[in-house]
């Protein structure tokens, strides 16, 4: 799968334009996803020198991306669609916030195997949003093959 990953607030704590402390298991999980042959794209607001600092930071931890702010390394962003064609976006601005990296790994692995993830919320008539009740062991049940 093609996975686009944000940097500030996702791989490291949000201290833009500085680089924050590492978020636990972010680098390790991304390395594992890379080893599983997913294609990782760094997808960040950083450009120029600040982008290079993020790339260098990740490289110093042994994490290398296929492309940076692009679908592929040689892509001319002026001619490209504004949105990447990634399968999954990982971003601290996701609805619901940043999911624990270990859970992300399990969900991505399950999705690759063909699992579907049921929505976690229901919207009732009148617009009330209710979190769906989940059975005990709900996450574990997603990953049974
Ligand atoms: Mg962010």
C-alpha cells in the first residue's frame, strides 16, 4: 500500500519549525511497514530547508521515504493533482487524532489482508454522534485471519 505520512505531530512532537521529540514507536513502526514492502511518502507542509531537515532527521534514524511531498521522486508537482494518490494518510490532524502507532500497524496489516474496518461512530437522526459499542476484544477480532 502507498502510505503518506505527516511529520510534525505525527513522527515527532509538534514543534514546527523546530523538530520535536520523537513520538514513541513512530519511526520503528514506519521501518516495519517499509520492511513489509509498503511504499512510504513523507507528506508535510515543510518545504525547502525545513523539509530537508525532516528528511535528514528521519534518515539519521534509518527511515527513508520513497518520495517527499510527491507521488514519486521525479514528479513535477506543478503538473500533478493537488492530492496524493496514497491508499492511507497518517496525520495527527485525523478526525479522532493520532492513533497509537502499534494499532496503526495492526490496522494497516489487516487492511492489506482484505479486512474492512467498521466505522467507530454512528450519526443519528438530528445529527447526534454516538460512539459505537464495541465488543470485548474488538480489535483482536479484526486481525483474525
Ligand atoms: Mg502534523
